[in-house]
């Protein structure tokens, strides 16, 4: 989905990653109050300190309602990406890969000297004219405009409470709207997501409820494997789905 390029949000190039962030012209002085959204940090990804990067693989097995995996979906290719953090624990770069492990997109998070997120800069391989720019960034509202070449594709809005990502909404150029609401436990682990679709006819609506089960943690408490299971709500009944369930696995690399 095109929103893959956004993050989750969700909610994360050696030659131009951290250096690119340092070379950004500083538009905010340290003695001025800056109410913009803070940069995404290790805490936002349920990660402990001293982590350099996280490599993520998402695959699509068949999962029953008890979160048990019983076979793999061979028709869906795995999705790969990696998050990269600077010495301050801020996300400054995300890499997206194709199924053959080739880099498809690099996204750089540009951060002010006050630790606020200024903008995203992207480069795609091969160049396909995709661009993405931040239009508003406050403590509670973070907005983006998503374009393909010179054509407006969507406006994306992210909402935060106590600097925690709680909701996003996307208004597409065809009039359709997608809303995601996120729930957490007392350890800030995401435990559910409600996804709502509103179509341009103004009548048709669909809701998908996602649940998460965490399977493995490392010795520092970082989760390394979880399952996402969904139920689709139409009319007055739920439909269990084994098609779009997802297994997410993380490999964590620490600073030396």
C-alpha cells in the first residue's frame, strides 16, 4: 500500500543518512519554544537503548483465531524494511526493500537541533517521481501531502497524545477516507488497531479490527516476533479472516 512510504504509524544509506540529517539547515534555534512533533525514537518502537538498527520481515501465514500458525500463504511475498537510529536514539532513516532484497526506497527523517521532526526526504529506486512533504507538525497533529509526480494522491494526518501515536487518517483524491485507531497496554505495546473505510458514495463503510499477540522477546525486553490477526466487520456480523493475517519478525542490531 502507498502508505508504506509514510512510516505507523507507523507509526522508521551510510553515505547520506545521519550525515544528511546533520547537514540540514537549522531552522529552529535552541532558545525558541518549538511545539512540533518530536522525532520518532526507540521508545516509539518498543526498543531499549543503544540500538543501531532494526530489520523487519513481514510475512503472511494462515493463522486461526487462537493465533496459531498452521500453513504459509505462498501467494503473498514477504515485505522487508529496516529502521536506523542515531546516537540520540532518534529514527533518522528507513529503508524499504523489494522481495529480492533490493533497496526500493530510502526515507530520511530530518530533525531540528531541538529534536523536532522537520520533514521527510525520500529517494526511490528506480526513480518513479514519488514525492512526500510535511505540511504541518505540532504536538498533537502531524500532516503530510502524498504525491505521485505532480498528482495529488492523498493527504495523511497523524495524531498523538503525550507524544504517543494514537490515530491516523488518510483522505484520498477520489474522496475515500481511511481511519486507523491504535490501542496500547501499560507497557506501550500495541495490542489492537481499528481500521475504518468510508467510500466516496457516502454509504458504504467497512471496519477491520486487528489484534496483536507477542510471541518472543529478547533478554532486554525488546519484542522480536508478533502476530497480527484481523476480523472484518460488515453490516451486523464479523467475518474471520485467515488471508491477511501477518507474522512480523524483528532482528535487532546494537551499537558496538
